[in-house]
C-alpha cells in the first residue's frame, strides 16, 4: 500500500502556453492547456503580477470566445445598402489595395480627412503613432467615452490617476473609500485587495447609487444620488477644514498650497502664481516676513493671509483660496445632504472617521529615504486612508471636477503615495502636464505631425482651433468645447462626421468598438447617420472601414470589413507606452502569443496596420529607401524605438537582455518573455516604494529606465494654474480666446479649484416630468459586448431588467418582471422591472451591453438578448438640446469631453396587461451571419 499512487486527475492536455487574457481589461496572466492543438482549459498564471493565479468566470470562458460562431471569417465588401448586412467575401490582397489606394489619395491631399478611432485595443501607442505618421489629427481611443475624467482629473492634479495609474495600499490601509466603482474594471486585483483589507479588519466604505459586487461586501454603503459625488467630497473637505484636520507639512513640501496667487481681478495674470524676475514662484516666509522662492529650503511659508507684491498688488496662498471656498456654509453637510441623498450626520461621521484614521492612526515604516531636496528621512510616514474611483463618477458632465475634488481631499490629509494611502503604479507619476500639447496644426516635411496626436494642453496656445476659435478636430477634442480632451471624443466621431459630410471626412476607420450599438450614445440615431445620404444620393460619411474579430452590430454599417483574430491567435503587448500593468511595487509589462492558429482567413489588426503603414510609406515604418521596417507586430514590438532605447516592451532589453526599461533592441526579447511565462516586472527597492513624486532615488531610477525625462520633484497641483490660464482667456485676455457663445462656460468650468455644478443635461431637462436618475453598470461576468456572445457567459446573463427601489416600485404598482416603459427626453424603451433594496430611492439602473440586435453576433433571431435584453442607450443622446441660437453641444463633460452617460433622467410607466412581451425598440435582423457564410 505504501507504494500505491492514486491519480486524482488525468492530464488536461499535451501542451501548455502562457499568455495574457483579454476577456476584460484586467490583462491577467493565463495558463492555456491544449490537446492536439485545441483548447482544453484556461487557468490563471500564479506567477503573474496582476492576478497571481486568480481567474474570473470571464477568463475561464475565453475558450468559448476563441471558438465563437460569431467570429468573422474573411474580408467583406459591402454590396447592399449600409445596415442591411449584405456582403461578399474578398481576398486580403483586394482589401489591402482598396484601403491603401484610398488612404494614399487622402494623405496626398488632406490627411485630416482620414479619421481613425479605436476601442479597447491595448495598442494605442501603435495606433496613435500610425495616425501621427499619417498626418491626421483625427485619432482617438476608448477613454473619451469611458473614464477620461478620471485620467485627466488625476494627471492634472497628482501626476497619476486611479486604476491603471494608481492603486490603494492594500497592505496598510485602515480605511478604504470607493467612489463609483463597479465590478468590471480591474476586478481580480481589486477582489484580491478587498480580501486583504477584510483579513486585516480595515473598514470599507462604498459610495455608489447601487449596491452590487464590491458595495455588497462593504462595511458601509452610501446610496448617493448620481452626479453628486463631487458635492459629497467637498462637504467632507468642509468638515476637515472646520476641524483643522489638514496635513500642512505634506501640503507645503509636496503641493503648491503655499504658492502665492495674484489677486487682481481684471488683470491678465489674475489667478496665476506670483513670480519674481527670474520666473520663480513666490511664497511668503512667516519667519523672515518677506517674499521668497516657494521652492527654497528652510522657509516657513504662510498658508493663510494676504500679502503685498513688489508691484503693489496683493496675493494669497493657494490654500487660503481653497479654505475660503470650502469653508463656506454652502458646502456644509447640512446644505448638501438633500441633494446628495446622504444624511448630514453621516457625512460628518465619515469625515470624522477619515480624520481619526489619518491623524490618530498614522503609520510609520522603518525605511529610510531621501527626497529631491536632499533631506534624508529615517522613516516613511503615512495616513492610512486609501481611495479608489472609477466610471461611476467619471461618466457625468461634472466628473472632471469630481475626480479633482477626490485628489484634493487626498492631498489635504497627506494621502498621496504614502504608506496606507493611494499609491502610484509605475510608470507613474508623470510631470504635470504629462507631456507636450497635442499635435495636429503643423506637419513635418515628411507629412507626419510634429507632436503626438493625443497630447496634454498646458494653456490656450495648445488648443486645436481655427482663427474664429472653432474646433479643428472632427470630434472637437482640444477645442474650447473640450480643452482637456486628452483621450478624444470617440462617441462624437460618427455624429460629427455625419454633420460635416464629405467636406470634413472622407474615410472613417473604426476598430474594436461597437459604435453602432452599445458604444453609441444612441444606437438608433447613430445607425441612421451611418446610413444617411446627402441630396445627391451619396453617403454623408463617404467610406467606413471596420476591423473586428466578431460580427457585431457595427459590421453591417461598414463598406469594408477587415477580420481580426481573437486574443489567443496573435502577438500583442501590454506596454508601458500604453495602458500599463505596473504596480506600486514597480513597472511591468506583458505579451500575448498566438496559442492557436486561426482556422479562418483573418489577420491580427496590428499586423494589418503595420502592413498598411509600409504600403503607404509612412515615416518610422519604412527606411530611407522606402522599404518596410517591420514584417509584423511581433517584429515591431521588438525593434521599434519611440526614442533611443525605449520601445513597446521594457523588459529584457539590450544585446544581452539585462537592460531594464531602456536599452538597445534585443532579438531574443520575445523568447525571454515566453520563458518568463509571458511577462516582465521590475521590483523597486524598498527606499523607492513611497513618496515617488519627491523620492530622489525613485525619480532618478525612473529617468534611467526611460519612464520620465526629468528627475525633478513633481509638485502636486492642489491649485491648477493651467486651468486658470483657460479661464483668463474666457475673460478676453491673450491672443487666443473662446468664441463668444462659449466664454461663460469656459470661465465657469476651467476653475483652478474643484467646483460642483448639476449635470448639464439635468439643467436642460424638465425634472418634474423626468424625475428619476438612470444609469448602467457592467456585470461582473461580462465586459462590453464581448462576453454576451460567449456560450458559457450567456448562461449566467442573457437578458436584463430595469432595477428599481422597492418603494419606487410600490408607487408604480410594480412587481418583478412587470413590463414597463422608460421614457427620457430622447425617446422610450420597453423592458421588464426588477425590485431591490440596495439602490438610491430615486435611481433606476440596468446591466450594460446585454441587449442585442437580432441577427448580430450569430445569435438566433429569437435569442433572449434580442427579445428580452435592452439598452438604455436608446434613450440617451450624443447632443444636448439646442440653445437659443440653435447650437447643440455634445452630451459631455465641458472640460474633457467625457461622454456623460450617467446624466440621464427618466420616468417610468407600467405597461398594459396585454402588452407584447418583448423589449422595444426592435431593429430588423442583419442579413450577414459568419455562421451562414461558413456553411
């Protein structure tokens, strides 16, 4: 018996490969088991820094995505009207010739008539570089309709942001606040982190209108009214100022709180920092009783008061302006409670808990470090209050300032990259702003743009506007309508291409974004615009190219369809130049490798784009003789250098593969990644783990690795002088000013300190008629529309309901599964109701991207996704109501252009008992099915 062995399980397969999941945006490491070259099982990679072996249902169900009947099989050319889904299959040679000839003509005449908009593709560093080399300013990516408010709000405040640019200190936080966080983004790392917090007894507070997922396991759920998170945060700030719970030492050392701000209304420099003749920002030294260099060592700068400048004008410290604003009674809990839907006593209690943990439970790590001024600190001290925010606050038209407000709250208590607080993920922090302004206005001699397309404006001089102040870009990013549109406004691309017609855009190229359906703010209006003709019978958008792996609703509206591979059939890189997977412990990146060989005539989109760049002879893609520099994306990943020594992959660089971050291309780099199970990471030394914005060793190391260009301290922007510059332009100062119709808006929203204003659409809507807030969340088991065609995941969720509070349901005589109509100012949808407790009483919500057009995704016409699934998008609009002059602004945040999905207000009405039991609106089926084409 002692020698007996029991085989508890049979071998899963005969081959194992390591790659990166793409069933959501976590980018978890996966271990793929194959047998006879076919998928057998997917599990988590236990060594991977993102998920440490944890894999969710989406990741495990990747098998069904890889063999989905919805996969496109061959290039398609439209032969019927747009929208009908009538195509013929063509060869790749023909498809590439069509695209090359068309784009070559555009580039030779007006490159801005080509627009490239890409979705959640993880290759923005490639697609953005392609657009720049082509010479078009009309490029944007996913962030504009997802969470650019979060990114811009953080990058312009602390040089980082939530999610991909930062994370909580899971190991040391004692109080954790989540703002608007659902279960879709970063789900596995957050689940691991929450488990760590729970195991240590930390308190978790979730501020969210809906109690699902993370909110359900929180110690406290705050059912806030949508769009009022910023007001709630400002009330917390009010309480902290009232009690004096402010970390003044942190503010003076690491922020611009002590910088003197010129107080001279009407002057061209009002609200800017006071500077001496050498351009150095001034502060007032309380000890010497004189104006001094704000960056000087050994000073005792004032945070309150008013001081006289050399020219006789007065100036106040930035903190004094902040304190005056938020100490006002209008920000007291009692003043905001009704609007936020949160009791004043609860707001005061939460503020008190923040102060208690931050100042009476501070932690200190026995780790010496040196700051950029050369001061050595024997320990690392932290305020163990961590915060995380996501799309729930970002997808409002006041979301930028809400995100700014959260970061201001963090700065006030000294909880930015300190032990127990929110921490930067490498390669962040970045300087503020994080780079040069956007390219678009000027071309180099080779036809490329002089700067990257999606840049970082530092003032009105960086905007892309004409002599009248009107937008140059198709989507109006980097104009007075969206000055900090750093991710572009992808949700406006089709609407503005339609409005401009052939004179504005010749070819619209979309990739991996279902812009005719769940990624459209209004699918009915978007599909109408895609199929619309001008007076001569020509399409108003002359030519549409779409690249995707699946037969989504958008396919039917393309003139040419380029079939992509699934994520298990291609090389890919998760790059530090794009959306990184680094952590607070150090930089990291990863690759995807082709685990499967496609059984269809499809090509990876990245390979197609690189081939196209070579055919067009774009700079950086061909050599001096016009020969292609790269054979494939894999070749590009290894050999492309954005600047000397810096390429798409940071690991295993240099001839011998030992260089970190920066080094010559290594021909064996991909093999080294494969041998390391598909990823690379660098562990930062202990002295570099915190205070990265002012940590001398970290900043020097980051510069050496090519992550940043300067190792100077990154001063945090409590007060944003950048925003004030735009505000001054709105007052008529400078050579570049907004059009008259936008001056009041710009002056209001470009405030150097966070402000709160009601969501814009609410101010233009009859709230008596449409009194309920309506929002969506993505279910934990799905992500966008990718998961809803997955055979396994459909068993979890194939239809959705409109969820509402039990008291609201009672007022409308509703019970579970009753049919109701939901009406907004834009239209109606019909769906079924579901009653629950954990939701704000005046809010209704549903899961996003469940509803499908019949015939799309190879689903049967009677599939539940089509008959009982629905989209709230049908009653949202890309545009706000017209103003008095007939102008319709985009339904977006006026600072960044972020799509304001969650500003929607509605009314509900119970349907008659004999109503037809299917959701509305219902579009006719698409004629194209890849399954039928294969047969």
